[in-house]
C-alpha cells in the first residue's frame, strides 16, 4: 500500500518560515510522477500551490511564487516545500499528492496556523 506522510506544519508568525516534508513510498516515487503540494483552507477550494510535473518542471501558484520552493530528495524519497515570508492567507492544511501510473495518492496533511 503506497503511503505519503507529511510533517513540518505548526504555529508561525507572519514573515516566518516553515519547511514541510512528505515521505513517499518507494513504489510511487518516480521522476516521472506528478508530485504536488496542495493547500486546503476553511471555506475555500483546495489549491495546488507547488508541484513537479511528470516532465520534472516546477510550477507554483501566483499566490506563492517567489516565496515557496518545492524540492525533492531521491535518496530519501522525500518531497519538500520550503515556505518563506509566510502570510496569514497561507494558513490551512497542506497535503502532499502523487499521481503515478494512473492512480492518485494523498497524505493525511499537516496544519499551518498563525499566531498574532
């Protein structure tokens, strides 16, 4: 059973940084897989904020461009999301997703919240 396990969320102040991690099962960790980070905020649609396309290119939503960076480590099967200059509108549950060989896999999510 393929699994994705996220970590790294927490409480942060505006302007702060967090790095999210997603450990992906070896069986679906491929350079040819789509790998993405999504954000689910209360009352809003789930938003794709950063991804690796199946061709290996990085994409970012306009709302995070210049502040977030997606990366991956093929030795540890981990996808990262470095989030800098965080804003209150970045709050939500961040979910990692992989699309590979016709199937879509999701992690359980990690929460990002803001302190005043």
